[in-house]
C-alpha cells in the first residue's frame, strides 16, 4: 500500500508540473530564448529599482525643500521682529536722551521695512494655511509702526512728558506681545510640518538603501545568468555562422569561376565569329566581285545586277556579324576601357531604340581590374535591355562617376516604372544576374522605381587599392 501511494504521488506531481509547464512551452524555450527572458527580467528589475530611486529622489527633494522653506520662514520672521525691536529701541533712546543719533536705528528699520515685509510674505507663501496669520502679523507690524511714529510726533509737538505718558499707556507693549505670540504660533506650525518632512526623509533614505541593495543584487544575478546562457547560445551560433561563411565563400569562388569561364567562352565565340566567318564572307565577296567582272565581259547585265545585290547582302551580313561580335565582347572595353565602351554601347543602343540619350562620363581614364570592367559593362548592358523590354521609355541617362575611391554607375529612364516592394523575391533573371554580378565584385546595387515615375539603377563599386593603379579600365 505504501509503494502504491508513492507511485500515485509521483504521478500527481508529474501531472501538476505538466499543467504548470506544458510540453510545447518547454520545447520552445531554447537556451537563447531563456537567456533573453532572463535578460529582460534583469532589465525590468533594474528599471524598477531606477524608477523607485527616481520617485524616492523627487520625494526627498520635496521634503528637503520643505525643511529649507521652514528655515527661510524662521529667518524672515526673526528679521521682521528684529527690525521692529531695533526701531523701538532707537525710539526709546531718542525719547530718553533727545539725541538724534538714537533715531538712526529707527529710521533704518522703517526704511527697510517694506523689503523685510516682502521677504516675509515670499517665504511664508508656500504655507497656504498660514496666510490669515501672515496678514495678521502684517497688520500688527503696521500698527506697531504707527504707534512708534505717533509717540515721536507727540514728543516733538508736546514734549517728553506727553510722549512718556503715551508710552506708559502700554499700547506699544501690547502690540509687540501680540506680534510675538502670533508669529511664535505660526512658526510652531511651520516647524511641525518641517519635522514631519525630516522624519520622512530619514524613513525614505533607509528604505531606499534597502530596496536598492536587494533590487541590484537580484538584477545582478539574473543578468549574470542570462549573460552566461546567451554567451553559450552565441558561441554555438558563431560556430554555425562560421560554417555558413565558409560555405558561402566556397560558393562565391565557384560562381566567380563560372563567371570567368562564361566570359572566356564569349570572348572565344566573338573571335571565331569575327575572324573565321568574317574572313570567309569577305572571300565570298571577292569571288563574287571577280565573277561580276567576267560577266561584264560577256555583257550579261541581268546576272551582273543579281550578283551586285548578292554582294550588298554579303556586306550587310559582314556588318551584322561584326555587330554581334561587338555585343558579345566590345573591342573598346579592352582597348579604351569601361567608360568608352559603355558610352559607345549606350549611344548605339539609344539610336536603335529611337530614344534620347544623355551621357555623363566623369572618369574617362578610369583604372579597373579586367573582371570589374566586364561585370560592370554587363550590368549596363542588362539595364538597357530591361529598358527596351519593359520600360517603354523616351529618354535614358547614363552616368559614370569616380569619386573618393568609388565608381558609381547610374542608368535612369523616364519609363513606366514598377513597384519595388518584394523585389528581392521576384523571379527576374535580369535583375538576379545584375545583383549577382555586383555581389561577386563586392559592389552594392540599388533600384529606385515607382509606377509612372521611371527607374534608376545605381551600382557603387569600391576600387581595389592594390590593382587600381596597375590595370587600365
């Protein structure tokens, strides 16, 4: 019975774990995903600690400001009461001695009183509940100043005896006592508020230190765990990428070799067509010319006319063969370079197509490696072919610019254009061939087009430093 209970408990535990962590979820949590989850959790912990510390900082700043305001309020109140006391002391000294020098403190206090009252109001302004008491203090100050000036007026008009009689009436003492009582009560309430803020500062400081320590420790361990797992995942990915890079490099070398072989075959075909067929047709032309001469001696005009037509047809065939050979591998590209070959091809193509052409060549003596010359020229050829097939253009612009160690070729037309969305996935062999040629060269290629706005093909090829000064382009 005990063994059966243990088995049932194990099954129940497995069922609970399966409910908490379903099998598909566990399968999806690869090491990299677990690492990213841990990193996100660690960053969230740091963000929470930072947010708490920011809130704590603002709370502490407000509390410190409240304490500072209480100190300023106390100083302003003391300055007000001190000025009144100086004024009263100076007035009493003048009443007793009659010497004008004793009125100096009184006059100074009275002159500075507006400024002192303004400072007093400004420092008590944040305490909205104390505004009635502030106004009461200001009223008592005004009453006290009037009382002091009134006693002086009595002294000057009726003499010392009358003035002392007014003083002994005790009105001035009553006003000072009321002023002290009102201001003391007001400062007591202000200091009580400051005391609460001081206690809050101490409490929040201790809590802030505790939360910061715990939060930082948790974030540190979570981030450390995530970093270790992420490093392990990246190590595996780096190995896979290294294998892919090696395979890609092998493919690049193979594709480059196939490209070279294809260009060699085209060059060989061009030579065969030009030399062999061209020479044979030229021999035929000479033979036919000799036949024409013999026939002329026999005065067979009809035959002569027919043979002349045949001779003209042979001439045209020779021109066609030479044009085909030139298209397969233009002689200009080997003798005068890419700029001359591209310009000549563009002009001939535009003439055959019946469109206007503008050519901007800013690198007539460009230096390029042989494979770059051929590949860039083929890109120009394919671009013009695409314009003839699809663009329905009336004007074409070709530019070739060399600037800052980079060759930029741009072919622009005013044709119907097309949408470039998803262009990478299109099965366009012309575009694929152009992109592959550019990729094999290490060049970048971009296509800018929109329906009804024409098309611009731009190829940027960085010149290799080692070979740029050795090979003419």
